[in-house]
C-alpha cells in the first residue's frame, strides 16, 4: 500500500482525470514562462467556448468585443489573486472555479451581472 502523501494524492487525481478523458501534460512540456500559472491562450479559448458557444450567455446578444472584454476581465481577476493573502486567494479561486467569475456588462443602457464559468461541469 502506498503512503498517503501529496505525491500519492496527486497521482490518484491525475489517474482519475485521465480515466475521465483528460490528457495530462507535465509542466515541463508546456510552452510558458516558469512563473506563469495560467495558460492564457488556453484559458481564453476555454472560457469563450464554455460561455459563448451555444451557451446561456448567447441570448444576451453580446458583441465579440464585449465577449473579449469579459474574458480579459476574468483573466485579470484570476491574476489579481497573486497579490492577496494565501487563504483569501484560495477561497476566491475555489469560488471562481466552482461558481464562476462574477462580472458586469452594460446591456441596453443598464449594468447587468454575469457569471463567466471557468470549468465546464456538464462536459
């Protein structure tokens, strides 16, 4: 029996994700600077697909420009977590992942709240 430690837990989690159809890549395989913890291109593409391709926000008739602004604001909110205390940053990050990132958009002359989902729980 393997000891219960961080490496064991990580291995079990990765195995579960691979069994669910996800592809694992080591951080060493990714094209990024070592200090970057968000893969910006992948993040933007995923948030666009989850929220604006045949999704609940499509009925808001948001322009491509507005969609890009919302995606960029969501990315900025995640990056801003670097400047917060660890426990607070972890709590906010967890909320963003599980509930979405709350933003506002000007629509028909009034501000409306919108939640951009970061994870696609349905697919």
